[in-house]
C-alpha cells in the first residue's frame, strides 16, 4: 500500500496582496493623508510593499523619500496615503526601484511579485458646524502639516452657547489630535475679518491658522498664522502668500495680546493684511501690523476659507500641553 499521500503538503501558496482598509475616493492633495492597510500571503522575508494613489498619474505613497511599507510579522501592512480616485499595492522584491510617478502600473512579473488595485471607498459625509452665519465642514483626515503627522477630529471643533468657534488640539495616547474647519462655499474677492480671543499664551510649537485654500487646482493659499514655529525667541505671527519659501512672501510680526482682529482684503493682483487690537473694523482701525502684497497674489478660483490649530514638529521645543483657539466672529464683505 502506498503511503506517499499521507501527511503530504501541497505546493506553497502563490504570493498575493489584498487591501483590508481602503481610503475614501478623493482628488489628489498634498495636504491630506488617510490610513490604508492590507495583508500579504506567501511573501518572502525580503519583500516589501509599495503603494500608489491615482490622481492623473499614479503617485508613490506616502512620500517620494518613503516609498516602501514594511510587512509586519503577522503578514499585515499599514501606512498612510494621499487621496486618489484609486489605490494600488505592489508586493515587490529588492530589485524594484519605485518611481515618483508612473502613467501605467508595471503589473505582476519580474520585481513585482503580486499586485492589488482598488477604487477608493465612498467618501463619508463631512460633519458640519454653524458659525457666524456660515456652514463649515470639519476635517477628519490626517495631515503632514508642520512636518508632523497631525490627526484631526471633528469632535475638536465646536461652537459654544455664545456662538463662538472653538478649535482644540488634544492628546490621544502618544498622538496630538488637531482640528480644522472650512467653509462649504467659495467667497472670492473681498474683505475677510476674524475676531480672535487672546492667543498670546500659545506654546512655541502651537499653530493657529486662518487662510484660503483651493483643493482642486492651484492652492490659492494666503495665510494669517499665529505661531513661533517652535522657536520661543521668534515673532509670534505672520502674513503669507504661498509659496512661503519665496522670502518676499512672508511678513513676520508680533501679534497683540487680548482680543484681536485679523483682516485680509483681497482683490485682483493685490491682498492687504492687517492686525489690530480689539473687535474693530478692518479699514478704520489703528494697525498693530499691516502689509500689502502685489506680487504673486493668486486670482480667485475655487478657494475656501479654512481655520485650524495643529502641532509644528520642533524637536528642541515640542508641544507640551493641549490648547485651543477661540474665534468670536468671522465676517466677509464683497
């Protein structure tokens, strides 16, 4: 009697890779990060995962300088990705050299051991808050604001009984959880006014921003930012038109203590920023700081007003405590 079949094992399983958590479908954005997870079978010890998100072309994720995702001992993998209309996970060997972008994915074979591609999941309906007569969406996805992976929670943005907007950074385990709101519609050229409770107490690594941003095209980002960027001796605020790496695009100043008004008066080819003490009109008040930009000013498009608080990554002076910013009023005049 032949016993060759007793206890025999079949051929090793073909290597494969699958998704177990897929981010929502979205337009590409350098500002947003979403969790993405999966599992492999039959992988060799030297294999790694390379992720891509589709936004016009396939972009390696999460960063060009961080293209490989490690496979854990339980055969799972997890990472972050910027949004896309679809997502791809490649199981690769040591020969694979990830490009920044590709028009077409390589497919299985050679250095690519296995491949999985999926569309993004349906985007969740954003939670909203009502503030100053406007509807604002609360942010849920993570971000690499300030060279630090800030998590965001809708629970950290709310209005109180007096109608004031609170934006909070809280501690969750070892992570900081930030908050952000954005208007649900575009306002365009005009005068933007923010009345803000005392923010002079903020730690150097804390950031409070009021800005415009266009997620669908050129950023059209213009900022009023209250932060010392982790350096206690630096001035506490700045007016910015992006990109900030152009020296003429940033004007630093010392924000006043107590209740303050911050204004941005935007027209075609120019934008005037102003800071003043108290709850005062934009154009009829004594300025603490003011500056007019006439070069590099974006045209109006699909930008929306955002307000956020988050943590700046400064290893010498890291954030130590939770904090919040309070905005008494937002006003827009065309």
